[in-house]
C-alpha cells in the first residue's frame, strides 16, 4: 500500500463458451507454433538443430494436450470454424 491507495483486482468468471473459444484459439496457436518450429528446423544449423528439435517436441506435446482437452469437452474443431476464428483474430490485431 503506497500513499494510502489499495490496488483492487477484479476477478471475472468466464462463461463456458468463452473458455471453449479460448481453448480452440490455443489449439490453433499451438498448431501454428508447431509449423513455425518445423520450418525453423529445416533451415537450422549447428546447435540450433537441437534447439528446434526440442521446440518441435515441446510444441507437439502442448498440441496433444490441448487436443485431448478438446476431445474430453466434445468440442467440434472443423475447418470452417478454424478459418472463422483465424479471420476474427486477424481483425482483432
């Protein structure tokens, strides 16, 4: 507490729909990150080869985990929804 002011933090509960949307966006981002790591691996040399190999393995593990969560929640990830989400993200940026 500085100068008599207290910083308040407001916790906002997310709806199930917001959580599902966040999960789907995370899957899309993880897929893109995995693609980028794969491309970087193709052009890596020296010690960076090991770095990108580990990064690919980590990104794949992350994607597998997220897809398992999607499956457990019985969410549908079809191409149309994925494209809509990508377009929405691009417009938000």
